[in-house]
C-alpha cells in the first residue's frame, strides 16, 4: 500500500535525500517541508516547499499541508527542534505515524529510529522485569557491521549546509535555528579547541595514567554539550555549568576523603565556557581542588574500566559505562535509568556505595533496545548511509514498530 511521507529537517548529510529516493523506489510518495536555505540545498529539487512564516503559525500550516498531501507518515531527526514540535503535534492529532531519527544509543555503528519520540520521549519502558521477560527470546546483538566515518566528511556537509543558510535572511527571514550559537562561532571554537587538545594530549595521558597506575579511587564525569537536547529538554538543568556545580557540591559533601573526580570534556565542545576554570574555582571554594582533575582527551574504555563510578545527565557514555559494569548515577531522563542498571539512591549515597549494574540485565536490555530502536549504519559516510538505508525502509513501511508490537504483546507491569 502506498504511503505518503513528509520529511522535516534531518542531519547535515545526504541521508534524508537518499532515504527519500529509496522510499520512492518502493512506490511511496515523498514530500518535504523545508525551513531554511540549507534544507532546500540538501533536498536538491525533490518535491516539497519552504515554510517561511513565523513559528506561531506553523502548526496551523502543518495541519493544512498534512491534509492537502494526504500524509500518512512524518520523518524527522530530533524531536525537540522548535520547528519540529508544532508539526509533530499536528501529526499526532491527525493520528499519523511519526518516525524520529537520532544518533545511536549504542555508538558508533548504530543509529536510532523510534516511533513517536526518542530519549526522554521514548516508548522504551523503564521496567527491569519487562526487559528480562522480552529480552529472553531475542538474539544477542554484537557491535554491528563497522564502517568508515571520517570526521572531515561530516564537517564538510555541515559547512555546505550553513553556507547555503547564508541566504536565510533574504528568503526565510523568520527562521530561527535550534543551535545556541551561530555556525561561524562554532567553527572558530572548534579550531581553537583542536590546537588545545593537541597541546594537552600528553598532560591528559599523564593524568589518566597516574590515576590508574597508582590505584587512586576516582569517579568520572563526562561533560555534555549545552546544546544537547538531553540537557535542554530532558533534565532540570539550564546548562552543564549547573550540572558541574551540583556534582562538585555533592562530591565535596559526601565522597570519601580519598576519592578523586575526573572531569572529561566533550569531544565536540567549542569553548564558549571555560569549564576547567569553573572546576578549579569551585574546587578551591569547596576545599577539594587537590582531588579534582580535568582532561580534554583520553581513552574512554580504559577510564571506564578503572573508575569507581560515572555520573552523567544522559550521555552515550552511560551506555558505555554499563558495558564495562561501571556503576552509574543518572541525573536526567535516560532510557537506562532503572533499578539493576543505574544507581537508585541519589548522589549522596553514590560516592560511598555505588551500585554495580547487573550484567545479565544489561545484556537483555541492550539486545532489546537494539532489536527495537537501532539500525546498523550511520548518517555521514557513503558506507554508513548505505547500511542504514538497508535497515530503515522496511521499518518505515511497517504499520507498527517492533517496539509497539512487543509492548502490545507484553505490556510492562506498573511499578507499585
């Protein structure tokens, strides 16, 4: 049966354009709502239109277009973008299927595809018993087929998209992007940080080596980006500075005197805020500066294998911590925040008595999440996109997702 897919914004790559072509080859109708000149450039003349009105009028416009084109399915990347939320609300009210892509829950060889929402909006239950029941009949998934994904290609797509977006003030003056800072500001920050990481590598390696070889008990706090939807929409924090202050205060009050805290910067941080200076200043005020460390780089598997625990809001590092059976404290809304996987007693008890994750529960959880929400492939290289397309089209065509079918067959029991 022919379906009509409405595409919204995707990643800065040819992935959505190639996915649209694949759906058209399967006999489906595909149309796109562009919001800026970069969107139009990436779509390359395929069927669609550009919405150039204010955000306040977008839901009404979407409702009209959904009816006009007879849309059955809406496809987008990132369910919290300001231009997506009004369209999603209109589609949900019309009873349409909403397919949301996101970066993989288990990287680097997987991408996420869910119905309705991702991360904090995911349909994935937070019930350990449900994963034990459902996961018992699922296969063991490995790490997926690997593929090359050079960073330069992702950067090139991003630059091209934003170069086209230079025409936005002329053609779509009402458009406002979801990023907190302009692309030139981000690019300048990346260039500055590249040289900083290069200069700091030896020192960072020495810091990590000392903590590991001297058997110093340490906890790891991997920083996330302020622009991350997990911070902006799925947590109670305004930014990572607020997270850092809260964690430091708890560490100073409740961590054992011999414990240290290692803060690792995000690899894509572009230097708007000096988190190392904040760490130093707060540490001195709390009297724990001698037990705090900051690194720009480091071998994450080694750190996770030796850390006493990891504190995160909602990062893929949390999933990596579970792989290494490293205790995990979650401060936001994460799919892995449940008894048996993450520490449930709050930060004040985590430092002294961190709960180690249940390896068997994590195996069942991981297999279930991959089976229902992950697609082997990537967004930014030819090989990765090819893999992703092979596993995506049939999922978009299905009337119900695999997760929806499992939830219908085995509803999670309510927690008393």
